[in-house]
């Protein structure tokens, strides 16, 4: 439907219904902040109108949009449908562990269940009072590192990524939360530039998508940087390096937490002797393991 054909759409209610219809007709994929067309449309419309995402529906559903507002909302709906851009790239924001993060196409859209673990201060796997140094490998937007800095206000956090583009996005988020004194951004291919550094917690959401899954991904995922997704034929290229080198960078009693998602079966098959603890999450999510320093290859 062209913009000039939208004269009958006046209120937020009208555009919400229209957006859902368009999303359903286009058979969009949801997985970058919402899981259904109603929420997707609601958040997109509210953000386009500069309204809080937690706005109550009743007072605003029948609010009339100006001509300029109608064009803005329609343009965003059209981009979502025709370009299949993830919602977070259209709004340039996502919430992670209760914190609002800036994102764009230089970084993956944060969606890791590790957020729940961070908010619980990695309990019961480590005593929070003993955490002084944390490493976030493959930090992307910096969401995990920043959430860790809030969960452990007395700890120093290193956030590592191979991509300078990603580190620019992370720097923006670090500045927003004024964490420059406690959170250091480091360009490095995994542990390569971290010689001599040791941590109480190493947490990582590395690339873990195998070749088969890469080819089968919905179009929305193809807007994300492939560097943050693909990790070899079995999806484990990065994870195998992490497992090999993590013990050198953990303090006694330290823990390693890594998300491998759909590559969990392949990892277990390749490392049958490692005592992985596979974590459960109340809010959903799987494929995250924990290992203690003492359990890792030395």
C-alpha cells in the first residue's frame, strides 16, 4: 500500500492493525527483540513517534497522527517489510539485562540468555565478593560487558572484539553509561592481545553458527555482520580456541561461560571428556555452558 493510499489510517490503532497485517502477509521472521507481529508493530510505532515503549495502550490507541507522523511510521513499516531489516536496526536500540543499548548493522542484535545469568551475578557458580576482573570476549555492542559492570560495581571489565566497527558501537554504549574508568575496550582476535591478563570470570557469546545453519538463516539475520555469526563448518572454530586458551587467563576458582547455541551437540561430541555444566534459564534460552578453571585443558 503506497503512502498516498493511507488516508483512512489516522490513529495509532489504525497503524498498529495495518502494520500487523503487512507483517503477516510478508511472513516476517521475529527474533531480534520480539517473537510476534503484534509486539513488533507496537514497538516500531511507539519508537517512530518518540513514545516510551512501556506506554499504556488505552490512553494513546486512538490518538490521531499528524501527516508527518503518518509518513514516518509508514516508512518504517515499509522498510521492515521490503528490506526485512531487524526491528533493532530500525529503532537503533535494544534492551539487555534491563539496560538500553544502541545498536546498528555493525554489531549483532543482543539476544543472549546470558543476560539472566549476569543479573544473578553468576550465582551460585562464583561468590560476587570475589569478582574483581571480568573479561567479555566477542563483545559486539558491549552489552554483556556493560551489564557485568553494573552487576559487579567494584570490578574492572575488559571488553574484547576483533572488529573495530563493533568497538565503535561499544564505545558509544560505554560512554552513555559513563563506564570509561572501569571498562576497557580492546581490539583483539580472542585472547591474542591479552598476554598476562587473568580474570575471575570470562564470559563470551562468540560466533557459533555452522555452515548449514548459515545457509538456512532467515533474511533478517543476513543484515547482521557475518563475522559475528559464522564460525567454520561446525560452528565451533572460535569456541575451540577459547577452550584451549581460557585456563591461561583465569584465576584459581575462576569460571568460563560461553554460549554456543545450536552448536551444543557438536561441541559435546567433540569434547566428551569435558564436564560441561549446561545452564537453564527461567526466561528461555539454551546452549550456554559453564566450566571452572580446574576443569579446562591446561
